[in-house]
């Protein structure tokens, strides 16, 4: 009996089939099929570097078994925008210098998107709570908070796609 499961993950709007052991995490599966933008940090849910959206909710992909999200819409930071049309969160992080080394940035951007979706006009407490699962060793978070606030304002004003 095979220990592999053949599943199809829907990532950034595309179906991506793969065969994975039943214990394979979403983080491992995504990286196996080429999504290197999903970072491997602590592998125990402490750092948030591996965060992705699953049906719009930010989750740590290192704590999620791949087979449990078959049929769900998985969005990585690459699925938010591209170089020709950055998502407002990506744009404000870039413009405001909110990213330092960049390792934690994909997970923080995913968390920021989830914050804004849940709270279109987020308070500092909303942002602080929403980012509490993301660790960064390079920044003092001030520019990150500012980027989230600015992205929310842009999205509220309808100046960019959601």
C-alpha cells in the first residue's frame, strides 16, 4: 500500500497536482511544486514566514497538512500581484522600506492582507494582533505598521484592486 496521496492543490488560481506522503505539510508540498516564495522558518508555527492564505484566511503552512486543503484556494505572496501590478500591500512595503532582509516579508505581507480584509480600516491594535504571529529580526515594525495602514487606506479609497 502506497503512503503517497495524489492531490491537486489550487495555488494562485492554478491547479497543481502532486503526490505527497499523508504527513507532508503544506509548506513542504508548496516548496516541492516550486513555490519557493513560501519561506521555511521555524517549522513549528512560531515565526509566520510560511504564511499563506487558505480561502482568504492566513495560516502557517508548516502546521497544515497538504491533503487537508485540497479544493481550497491557496494564495502565496506571488499570487497577490506581479511586477507589473503589485498588490497595494506589496507596493506600500516596497515604497515605505518595510522590508529589510526580506525573509519574513512574504509571510508578513500575507498576514497584512488578511488584516485588511478583516478590518478595512485597521486600528494599531488590529495590526499588532494580526501580525503577532510574524517574527522579524531586522526591523522595529514601525515601517511595517505604516505600510499596512497605507495599503488599507489605498484599498478603502478604491485606488487599487483588492
